[in-house]
């Protein structure tokens, strides 16, 4: 059987394969980030952002690798243990740029309290050479509730209940 050498078909297949490879590399970035955060590998986390990358949490933006490093250093010092579990992602690719919406859950040991959280990242990615990096991560929570308050905490409007803070509305419905 002769091999199909139609240039248009080969071009289409090449583009489709490249798109799948890009999606896989971005998914690897997402998984590597969760592992690096849980392992407290500050250098690895920071290296996953562009030089001018942004990390947004609770409306506060850390811009640039130095600011991102300072944010994560402070966060990593506060938590005894973290376990992030990325669950699903929606990715939209456009050349060397992409956007993503990632859901996940986390177990977080903070100030002697085990907190369970459901989170969502709105991400922007940029390809640099063969690597994909975060250009922006915007973290929001459905809930963050101490284990001993799970039922009342998750079933309330004020589902953000970090130890030592007043309850507040969830960032997401």
C-alpha cells in the first residue's frame, strides 16, 4: 500500500501532533509545579515562571521572579505540610501562548490545623524555546476549611476559613 504523501495532510498532522505535545508539556508543568510546592523546592517553583511572571492570590499580585520567590518563601515557612492534587485542566493554545483553567484540591497543615481546600487556577503560559512557563497564575478558592469545620464550613457562604482569620466568602461560587 503506498504511503500518503499529500503535503496538506502531512502539514495538518504535523500541526496536530505539535499541539498534543504542547498540551502534554503544559500538563507536565502543572504536575511539576504541584510536586515542587509540596517538596518546598523554591528554586524549581520560581524557575517555572517567566522573568516577569505574576502570581496572584487573594487579589495580591507578586510580579517578577524575586517577588514570586519572596511570596513562596513566606508561604512555605507557614505550612508544615502541603499536598496539592491537580484534578482537571482546560487548555487553549495559540502559537507560543496558552491559557488554562485548572481545578484541584489540597491538604494543608497550617498553624497546627489541617485545612482542606478546593482551588482553581486561571493560568497564562508562554513557550520559551522548548519549555512552557507560567506567565501568570491567578489562584482562587471554592473553599479552604479546617477539617473539624468541614460540614458547617463548606455548606456556608463564608467558606474561606484560614486558621487565625475571620471567615470570608468563597472566591468562586
